[in-house]
């Protein structure tokens, strides 16, 4: 018998090729060379450039690579693989393009990458390589963890602390998610693979099986006492067993809903690590159907966030799916470890949302292929390094298949599944439930709250992040029609919520253009250069002004009139109405534009008629509800508009526009709520200047001038409203303020603010009058009380009664010369005469 001479292979040569590894015969009959006996600089030495390791058990104990294949006398050497940039460089130097590092302990001390191997394929080699971008998971009952490989980045690291830079896009680049190091495959094998008795259930009727009785341990195999369906929880494959003539089993690594999951080596492809998954019970018809479905669907799936499938093999009477091994942790493992080590009940909200966004990308792909995942939960997604992989596609089915078996998990599965079957909405429901479980201590999610969320007031995370609470409630609404329509829509809103959450947590803005709304159109209440003569410190904003200032929903680019409408955006409402009314085709976008213009022209009846007409064509278009709410607000029916905008906030929790509208409606009825909404928008995106002025108005109404001024001061200098905000801060410091509340320091600060603005002409003089009048009142009060000392300068004027009166007289007379209105000129001259210092003449 001819033995194969490939390192570490125990196969025999038949018909010129090894039956195990598939290599061509290269030696005469005889014993197989010991692993590590070839290719090194000495017996047992690793032959990899720059590596000082030793071959043990067939692999280097430093870099993890197998020994180089020995050349056989009389045989031409195998063609060398094509040399690439990453293979270049002298021994001991890193082969990565552009890197000047040195290989130390098997890894580059600069970029953290391992040394390149001339024999490695693009799919990786050695025990810690992985060739794809997918993953396979622990299942519900497993104690091991395995996850996403990192072959796309060339990494074969097994937990090295060296960093090669950010390689994933978890959290849309907004949040830094802790990396999960690649896990050594050998550490994932279970020493005693057993399914705990409390996790043994009949696959047919769900009744407990295999339980202990009268002191006797439960049976791992047998028949369900209720429905007589056969069950088996014992592994079907043993270590060393060869499956499909190619995959050598090392042992069990987890147990899932469809049976044991095994780690194996692919002897035909450079001993790469793979995962084998078979049936839970080969006698169960539904389990067979699910396994067959998994095979059919996985053959079509190709996405970086979904496990990669290599092969399907038959072994005995069972069929196995062959997947890449990917080292990492499931989200459930990450959550449990945080509870053990960090003492926290949940993950940070930003981290949980980052995971949700990655899952939604995978779901969006599956849904586009006409598939639904059905059984999503934190157990079924793996993080490795900075990449996420969706695993365990055993429950996947086609959207049009309403007769197949349905797999789900209590606490995550949508309530309508049993009646109407799975759908895109039910998939998104599972994502919402998983986000809830990951982000707060969700007690009772499989019991009292199995199909609902706890009250917001009882969950600190939800109470703090209102938009996140609203997103979860929409995603997990009992009515499927009230949920998100697709994964892209949910991801868009979830990204907006993530920006809000991060901005609230650290105070750093995360602005981004909306995909649904344009920018704010105006900022009412900023004309502050003149005395109001009324009780308000900042000018009041009318409902019509507030409605006209709100962002406008974007036009659907697929509408035939979209280009035509885009060219009319700069027109005044009346001219825009005339132009749109003459459009040759009354498309849905034309109707909506006409409705918006009619609202601006106060023709509310005509606007509602147009919206009724548009609703016949597009009953599910949220913009119709937006314009109805806008018309109600513009009419002045603020209390009626508030619940309409509140409903739009539920619908679009990641958008700023509904929050701005609702905040305005709540300024008087619920100022605390209005302040919270304005602040959320302002913290997230300083481009919404209307939120800053609204927040300042709320604080002023509560008598908190200092906070109002701080808000106005936070308007960035690059903003077109910077000067208006600073002017508002000046007015806030003195306008309508009793002299007893003023101080010399406060007056001086107001004067310094004004001088720093660089204003000229009438605008400067009106604000100067306002500060000087306030200062004069403060000085006179002090004089009457025999109080505070006088002195110093204010706007270049001595802070004395005589000095202030003289400056005020000159300023009033200058304003009188500037105005063309006779009555106003007379009033200004009267003011000058009234304020001038008394003289003896």
C-alpha cells in the first residue's frame, strides 16, 4: 500500500492520488514522514520567512503555518504561486505593501499582519485562517463560540493585541465598537458535548424530552412520550471521522436548533478549518425540509454579512452543510460577558445600534432575493474583529412559500407568524426585539412582555433616548402595517437615532443631510435689533411662521415631473403656484407641491382638496400626513396639530423635522417636553438654528436667561445666523429685565458682545440704546438706594448717570435723522429730550 507523503496526512494513494487530501503521489511505499520533519532550517523548525517557531502537531507554534512541502527526488518542483506585493521583502521584513515593519513573534510590529506564505491561497491556510466573509454560530444551546473570519483582510491572528487599523464599518463609522479577537479553532471544541436536560425539547410538539426521573439521568436518545417522534441529542460524528472523503472531524463546538455543529479540517484545501452542520433528527420531516431549504437558499446567498457556504456532502444517511470556520463571539456571548465582567445589564445603546445596522444590511439583501430569515436573535449573529456575520440560515424561506415549517424563538418571533406566516415586517420585528434585549435589562421579554415593550418610564435607557424608544415601538408594533416597510427604511431611521444617541451622550454633534427632508427654510423670531415694546424678550413666532420655516419633504426623483419641480424651488409662493398649476401633467409630486404652496398662501381648503386627491394615488405616502399637519399648524390650530406631528415622530424617529414641529406645538402646553425636543435636534445638528432659538424661547419663558444666552452663544461662527444669535444674546441680557436683576459685570458683558459683532448703522444704534437704557435704570436704582459704586466704561461711555444720558441723547437723535417716518422721528426726538441731562439753562 502506498501512503501519502503530504505533511500531516494519513491517507493512502489510489489511482495516483491521495484519497484524503487529493494530492498526487510523490513517494514510494513506506512510512509517512513525521510532521515538521521537512522544510525547516533544522529538525522541527518552521520554514516561514522570519519565523523562529517549531513544528508541533503539524503546525508552527508561533505563526500557525503548516510545514513547507518537501520536494521528492526525481520529481519536478511544483510551480510557485504568483508572487504579489504582500509576498515581497527580505526574510524578517513585513510583506505588506508600503509597510516597513519587521516580523516579531509571528506578526508585523507595525501593521500587525502575519508573514505571507508562498503556498497560501486566497482563502487562507493553516488552522487559524478563514477563507470567506461569513460565519456560523453557536445555536441556542452551545457553550462554544465561533464567528466571523477575517480572511478578507489577510489576517490569520488568533487573539493578538496588535492592531492593523480599523477594517470594519460597524456603526456607520459613527461609533467605535470593541473588537472581538479571532478565536483559535481548537479552543472551540467541546470536551464533553452534551445538551443540558433543561434544553431538550421534542422537535415536533415542543414537549420536554430526555429529562431525569426518579434519580435516573435523562436519555439522550429516545421517543417523545407525547407524539412518539424520535429524538437524539448525541453527536453523530466522532473525532477523526472523515466526512465526504475530505473533511476530518475534530469535535463538536455547539448545538443548535437543527443539531450538532462540528469543527473539521478540509484535507483537500490546505487543511483549512471548516464547520459541518447536520440535522437535529433525521427522522423528523420538518427538520429534513428545513435542512433542504437551507441548502437551496444558501447556494444563492453571497453577502459579506452572511456566512459563506463551501459545500454540501452526504455521509451515511445524513447530509451536512460545509461552511467556513470563523472565529469570534455571538452577540449573546458579548452581552453575557459584559454582564459578568462589567457588571452592566446591557450593551451601550450605540454599540447595540451598530450591530442592528449591520444586521439590517444582511436582511435587506435577503429580502431583495425574495427570502426571509424568520429566526433572528442575538445568538445568530457573530462579531469577529470589526465585522459582523449573520449565521444559522436554517429557518430561511421564500416569501411566497406559505406552507413550509416555521422556525422562531419565543420573545423574538412576531405575534402574527402563526396566522399569516413570515414576512419582511416579521423579520424587522425580530431585529427590534433583539435591539431591546441588547440595549437594556429586558426582564420578561419571553413572558409578560413577549409581544410588547415595557413602559418607557420604567426603562432608563428608553426614558433618556426618546427617539430610540419610538423606533423600537414602531419596529415591534403588534400591527404589521405600522412597522417599517423594509430594512433600508428602518436602517435610515436607526442611523438618525444613532446620531442623536451619541450626541446626547458626549455632547458632540453628528450632523448629516436627511434623506427625506430638505434643510430648514427660515428662522423666524430673529429680528431683534429694535425694541419690541412688549413683554417678550425674543419676538414671538406665529404658527404660520413656524409652519413656513419647517423643512420641506423631498420630491420623489422617480416622478415624471421631478426635474420640472426642481427648477422652480427658488420662486415665491404665488409665482410657484402659477407655474405648477400650468404643469402639463398632474403627477403626485405636482399635487403635493401645489398643496404645500396653497398652505403657504393660506388657501387651506384648496390644500386639503389637493391632498385628498393625492391620497387616492398614494394612500401610504407619509408626506400627505405631513402636509395635513402643516396646514393645521399654519391655520393656528396648534393643539390639533400637536398629535398629528407626534404621530409623524413615531413614524420617522430619526428625522429632525417632526421633532421641530412638535416642539413648537408644545412650547406653551408642555415647555419641558418642547425644550427636550429642541435640545435633541440642536445637539445632533447645529445646522437647525431654529432649534436653538426655540430652545432659547423656552428657557426665557421659564425665566432662565443664563441658559438661553448659553444656547444662543453656541450657534457656530460659520452659521449664516451667527450674528442674529449674538444679537439675540445681547437682547436677552438686558431686554425687559428689571434693574434690580442687572449687574455691572452683566452690562459690561452685553456691551462687549455688541462691540464684537462689528455692526454698523441703525442696527447698531438700536441695540446701543437698549443696553444704555438698561444701564441707566440700574444706575438710578443704585443711586436711589445709596448703593453700588459707579465707574468704568460701557460701550466707551462712563457708567454714570450723566454719561449714559448724554450718550443716549446723541444716539436717539442719530436714529431720528435716519428715519423717514414722521411719527417715528417725533417719538425719537421726544425720547432724546426726555433722557438728556438736566442743565441750568
